[in-house]
C-alpha cells in the first residue's frame, strides 16, 4: 500500500501533541515533508528512482533528459521503448574512464573507434551526475535499460480542498513506505527547530535530524550488503 502524506502528517501531529494542528499548521508540516523528500533524494538517490529505457544521442557524451542521476545501466535494448516485455541485448559494464583513456586515448573519435548502436561500457561523470559517457560512442539509434534517480514531485493539496483538514492530505508519496520513519524524523526536526525557545526543543531537533541521517546511512549499508550483483550465494551443502 502506498505511503501517503496523511500517514506521515498524522504521526507527526501525535508526536507533537498537536492533534488539531494549532501550533504547527498542516501546510507548514507539508512544506517540511516536501523538504524531507528532497533531502532523501539528495542523500540517497536510489530511494526515489525508476528503471526505464533511455534513447541515446549520437556520440560518446550522453545527458539525461529526465532524472537527476544515472545510478546503473544494465543492458542494451533492441525492442521499441514502450514494448512489454522489453527485448534485451548485450549487457553493459561500468569502467573507469582513466583506464579507457589510457588504453584508447582517441575513443571519442569515431574514426578511431567506430560508433555503434550497442553499448559495451558506461562511465559516469562525478562532476555532473546527469552526464554519462558510453563506449563505443553511439550512432544515435541505441537504447539502454537504466536505473535513474528522480527529483520528487512536490506534494500539494488539490485546489478547492481544505488545507486545514487532514483528509485533504491523502496523497500518495513517490517513495516506499519503509521511509515513513525518516520522513517523520525530518518533520519533527524542523518542528522543534521552530520552537527553540522552549526548553529541550533544541536537543530534540538535533536528535531527530540524527535519526533521519542514521536511518538513511543504515539503509545504504543494508542495500550494499544485500546487492545481488556483489553478494555471492553459498553453495548447497
């Protein structure tokens, strides 16, 4: 079941002991929820991502038309973009650009390395996450299957709905329900930051922000340890 803004904001009101949203108004809590979604996307791009088919431009240089960062390229695609199921071609492997530059200094030049519809290797650009390079350079007809991080859509109450009614916030969030607690901690961090004049609020604000960051870091460690591309299964005894 999808996680909704109502789910997170309702929990926040309980913790804040503000069931009627008289101290922290719902539109304000929603702003912090949106800030939290953007922070999750910043610190853990895979949390808000999708696997899609990318159509490549001619050359080695490629730029995402949509999305914030290329997380992984899996395989070449030989079917139409919207085809279901997709028809896959050769796999794509990452390579360090320094290695390729040393072995093939002219790999960007089609007279040295002919461009092709099929990608063998892919390289990201750490200076600009939306940029990546393919080897060999593409002839402009290639398509690849890739996982791309997305900028979260700003959650907003529909026009005409009552922004002071929690029922108006029954809006699906673009993130898995497992991120309920980090998002709640982010809202509470912002809420207690607002109330610094109250005793203990500063400490609670810091604690909730630490919980938010710790949850994201722990999730990254879990995913790294359970990565099927790097974790080998044990042979049957």
